[in-house]
């Protein structure tokens, strides 16, 4: 990209987020943008947010389940930074107008008790580093028109993060069957989709290990206290109407929120 810098691409995405107006896919405008460059774009915008008073509180993995990759036309996972400003409280009302084209996902979230990072990180390392797990809702939202994204596009857009809601039923991972826990999303008390945590790379602990190893390529390590989202166990559902959403992991806990 001889005339366009990564800072220029980052600025375009920041403007789209602030205005709530989607743009053409970055790779359509800047065809030479690849995944490594896109992650640098992501880091630039995280840096701007932190400089403006936001706080880095964790990382996310997206599109790890095949149903998610099929839904958005991707063939590999994406990943992003979690900023404190993206978190909403359970039981609060979200404004549909604050999003562009949102989708709701149900996924496990892990809060670390120890630092975690480096190549060759194993699932055992992940288990030893996790303090506890909570059910979570992630609302994904893209600054790209019509979700016409490739991997570099969603990476530049911070993994298409919209909002995150953490549930209030923390559990030790030794008390959960993360290999095969059924998750259900409901809208206005009607079940719209279900899936199992086994869809998350066999189990979400393996997904976290994958994320640690992938981000180690960029020199990223996770710190104690940070939140790690492992990815959805079921296909994301469009959030188009006002009403009440609930997400439940059977035998674990439920998260509810309203959309107005």
C-alpha cells in the first residue's frame, strides 16, 4: 500500500464505528491488506481507545465453530481485543440504534487468575491459568456493509466486536462439562437456536489454547484478571427487533437482557 497507511485504514474504521455508518470492506478498497496488517490496524485503534481513557480487559476468539464460519463465509477463526467500553451489565437495556447489523452469540467466558501466553501453550496450561468461567453473550457487529467480510476485514475491525455481557454464575472449570454442555438462545421466551460447547474446537479450553498460540505470533500475552471469550457454540442470530433475549447453558446459568 504505497499511498495508504495502516493508520488511514484504522481511522476509516474508527469513523465508521463512531458514526454507525458501515463502509465497504477494507480489502475492497485496499486489496493488499492481509491478516498481519489487519491485526496492526486493530492494535492502532485499541491504542487510540486506551489513550482516550478506555481500558484493555481481555481478548476474544470468533468464528471458531464451523456453523459460524459457514454463516459469514470465513474458513478460519478471527480474534480481537476486548475493551472495557464494550461491556454492558446483565439485565440492562441495549439500544438497537447503537448497532449497525448486530448478531447475538452465546459463549463461555474465562477470567484468568494467572498470566497465560507463549508458543506451545497447552490445554493444561489454560486450565491452570483460569480462575473461573461465566456464561456470556457477545453481540457481534460489523462496520463493513452487509457483513461482506474476509479474514483481514474482520481482523481490522477488531473481530467485529459490538458488546459483551458477562453472566453472574461463576464456576470453576473443574465443575463444568465444557466438552458437552448444551447452550440455548431465546428471544421473547421462544427458543431460536441451540448448540453444544463441543462445537467450540472440541471444547472451549482448546479454543483458548489456540488463541494463545496464535496471538503469541504477535508477541501478545494474557494477564491475570483478563477476560477471554472462546467463541460461540452456535450460529449467531440476527438482533433485529426490540424485546428480551436470554442465553442459557444448561446446568450452569442464564443471561438476560432487553433491546429497545
